[in-house]
């Protein structure tokens, strides 16, 4: 196990309309976006059973639902593609990846939360280890965003993905964990719904955003706000349940805890998920018992835990696995929803230092869409554009 210290995660500042924010992000993160697309092209066939062109065609099915539910976030992806000089359909595909590569099962992510009833400093904390394909450790970044419409937010993302994990100026935070129901369908991609949570100004709005009635599948959304309310929202395409932090804290990994959702869970051995969940719960109870209350440092210790290594809370790659199956903790964060600060360590966090990032923005004044020079999107060598609907071409042709 290496003890080499990892470099800090880059931070990009964006503001303006959805299209403008997307362009600004695409321009700043362009190298990371293009490299992530190159990497996913290399294993898409193995991960999904589709060639890249077939996967693009499959992802097109999700677009009308996203356009109907959240056209502003489709516009963000259009902007990301323009800014990075890549095709919209390629960027859109990665935002639908979990639907297109539905058979890929990554036991990925651990989330914990604790409110002011049980913390030593009276703050509300939401912690999360973002576990995903190990190659994406080179594509991760932070985004500090000031939208024209809606609360400012601080988020984690990678490649051309929408921001979908973090907290906003209303003091609402979200951690997401992949789960595996049997009722998956074509609909609004999970990432789009999580982006909508970051725009919520009330906790009830965040709950509604998780549970759009035409969602393609579900995540576990661990939601918390600065008042100390903590909810674990478990969902599938057609069912959901909401668990509450009666003891002042909650933890979640990659399997359903609600009996109602367990009835439609894919039959699978959730060994890693079970161990990580029970370990996190035990450590939360133990640290509170020994210290009298939970601290920021204690929560960092939990997210660095190595019981059941390498399938631990602090997850490490198994290099003998196929590249698309090698999961690791890409980035670890603890959101202080009281102080609107995110403590971030590059993953795996045992090798990284937690550094604070506050929500206050120092971004330059916003530019109009007309004033932002856009690179011309690439159409790709496989002629993917012919599979895109008139509605998609209309979106691509709109001005900001």
C-alpha cells in the first residue's frame, strides 16, 4: 500500500447561463474531457456490449426525456461539448453511461452524514467517497458555479459529466451511490436528476428532484441540509423509499436498505457494499461513544478506513481486473453544510490530504453566450449525427 501524497484536485470557476457555464467548463477542463472520451472509447465494447457508434445510438433514446424534464441541463452539456471541442453526442453518451452499460456492476461509493445533534462542533457534515473506474482519477475536478438562475454550488465532476455531487448556497448537500434495481427503463438519466438537486433551494425540492416520475433508474441520494435534516432517498425507475436519520447520522453504500426496494433489487452478491456499510455504521457509533461526539477528523478517519482492503471504504484498484472493472476511490470529500465548505482529498484518501474549499466565488464577470467563442463540435468518424432526432439538432442549433 503506497503512502505517496497525491496532487490536489483542480478547481474550475464558472458562471452565467447553462450554455455559458457549460462552455466555460469545457474550455477549462477540455484536456480532461477529451482524454476521458478517448479512454471510454477504448473499453466501451467490453463494458456495454456496444460499439461506440451503437452506444451513441442507444444513448439518444434518453435525450427526449431529459429535454422534456430539464432542458437547461441538456444545454449545459451542449456548452461543455462546445467549450471542449468535442461532439455533443459523445458528451451526452457519458452522461448516460450507467444506462447504456447497465450490465456493468461497480460496487462504488460510500456516503456518511452526521448532524448537529451528534457532532462535536455542532456542524452538519456530509461525507462521500466517490468510487468509480480507476482511470477516471485523471479526469476529476471541482467546480465552483454561480448560475444566473438558482443557488451557487460547489461540486465534484469528471470529464464531460454534469455536476451532480456537492452542495449549494442554500446549504443542501447530496452524495450519490449506484444501486441496481430490475425495473430500469429509458428515461431521464440519474446524473441529470442529481444535477437538479444542486439547484434546489429547499430540501423538499431536492427530494422531488431525486424522484422525477420518468427517471430511467435510481440512485441512493444521501441528502442533508444545514438545519440538520438528513434523508436517504432510495429509488428505482418506479419505486422509492425515504429513510430518516433518527439517531442524527446515516450511512449508505450500494445496496437497498428498504424492504420495499429489496423486492426489485438485482440478484447479486453485494459483499463489498455490505462490508463497507456495516463498517461505516460501526465506526460512526464507536467514534461517538469513545469521543462523546463526531468530529471532522473522525469522519476523515472513516473515509480512509481499510478493513476488507482493497474492497474497503477507502477503495483501491485490483490491477488484474479489466480496465473498465478496476474501481477505486477517485476523490473523497466532507461537506460542512454549516460553514459551506468542502474538505477534499484526492483518492484514495489514505494517500491524500484533505484541503478546504469554500463556496465563495472569485470568478470573472459573466460573459454573454454571444461573447463566448465556441470551438466547433466534432461529429466523429462513425457518422453518429445521422441517428440524432430533429429535436436534438434543434438544441445543437440554438443560441444561448
